[in-house]
C-alpha cells in the first residue's frame, strides 16, 4: 500500500493519477476532508490531519511506502507515526533552499526534516524542488479582476518546475528500485522570469496583462500578512532578492530519473488557463 499525503494538492493529485496509470497497486490519498476531496477512481480517500499525528493511524495502516509533503504539520510526529506503523520507505518533498540558502529559517526547517527522516531507520528519498510553476496561481485573482500585476523582482529568471514533474519523479522513486538513499534537486528545463510567466499567461488568454515592479517593502507587507515576516523574507530572497548560481542552475534530474524531459512553464499555463479567466 502506498499513502500519498497532500493528495488534493498540486503534486499529490497528479501523483495519484501517475500511480494508477502505472498499475502501482493499492494507493491511498490523505485529506482532511474526504467528502470534499476529489480523488481519482480506484484511490481510497483517507482522512487525517498533520496537526494531530495520532489521526494518521488509520491512513497509515498497512502502508509500506509514504509520499510526504513536509512543513505543513508536525513532521517529527508524522515520521514517528509512519515508523511505528511499519512504513519502509518515505519519499519526502523538501526544498532546493536546503542547498541554495541553508541560512534561511524555512530551509533550516527543511534540513531538520531531512535529518529526522535519514535518522528514522526507514529508507528514504528526498526531493528538493525549486519554485513551483503553480505559484503563478497567486496572481490569478489579480489577473481576473485587474489588468496590472505588481511583482517583486520581475526580471529574475528561475528554473521553475511543473508540479507534475515532481509527481513523476516521486512515482518512479516509490515504485522502481535504485532511488532509496538518494537526494534529488529538481528544476524545470529553463529559467523563466515573473515577467515572462505573466506574458505566457497573457498570450494564452489573448489579452494584455501589464507587469509593474513592486518594491521589496510592498511585497514583504503583503506576503508577511499571510506567511509571517521571516517566511516572507525567505520567499523574497529566493525569488530575486538574494539569488546565487546554485538557485539559478537548470538541472537534468527530472529527465535522468523519469526518462522524459521536464515540462516548460507554458505547458503548465495551457493546462491551468481556466484559473486566470
Ligand atoms: N510552492 C513552492 O514553490 C515550493 C517549493 C519547494 C517546496 N515546496 C513544498 O511543496 C509542498 C506543497 O506541495 P503542493 O504544492 O503539492 O501542495 P498544495 O497544493 O499547497 O496542497 C497542500 C496539500 O496539503 C494538504 N494539507 C494541508 N494542511 C494539511 C493538514 N493539516 N493535514 C493534512 N494535510 C494537509 C492539503 O490537503 P487537504 O486540504 O485535502 O486536507 C493539500 O492536499 C510543501 O511541502 C512545500 O514545502 C513548495
């Protein structure tokens, strides 16, 4: 049995499709609300809340492989519950920031979860993705309601990754030999700036979307209201305020692991255009 956490999220819902298509055997998806969650046919929906690791016991029953999105709940408690339930292998979603910006608070938390997993006695595979293409959804309401989007660092190009490529790597790591004890930094196939992302959305929509540069203070105010001040600073450093060669590097890990080239940002746009209309 494979348990996919974050089953209704950007990575999880594609991973469930991938696992079903690959005939990976019994698969369960974790959600806090099974009545609201739409999971693919053949996937068993199981309720549990990361905030209460004890609530994960029914979902973990009989599970041998776990796909875990981290830093949403108590990762120590979740890993402990998994180990006690007999989970043998965990594929963990961490972050590229562990190696590009190890000094930032969120990266230190990611590194701590990686360490907990490596020390847990369970086999492990760590995925370290860069910025997700789906972060563009943060602009969706503004694009629907207004013509101008204000973004910080509009001309910093990062190798944004399609979440389906993270799912594809996770599916291989969960179902094929040779991926235990491996750490995979994951990026898209090319660097794309926020301005180019918005141009891609505008072009697919067939209408103009103007881009205005937001200063760091303005962007920090907005992000801090949702994420808190420290996480807002980290997001701003990672999206343009403090980039380095390690963050800018385009990697071929997706293709090496899955055998298929990583998907470009415009592919994600074409699959998600409805959100911007
Ligand atoms: N966005 C980025 O640029 C980026 C970069 C690097 C790493 N990451 C990592 O990627 C992961 C997020 O992946 P994603 O984008 O696929 O997720 P997502 O779309 O943000 O969805 C979050 C998922 O987590 C579940 N969830 C939220 N709170 C929960 C709780 N208390 N208990 C159980 N489940 C809960 C939600 O399920 P329900 O609502 O159905 O319960 C949902 O399926 C995180 O670990 C993040 O640190 C993100």
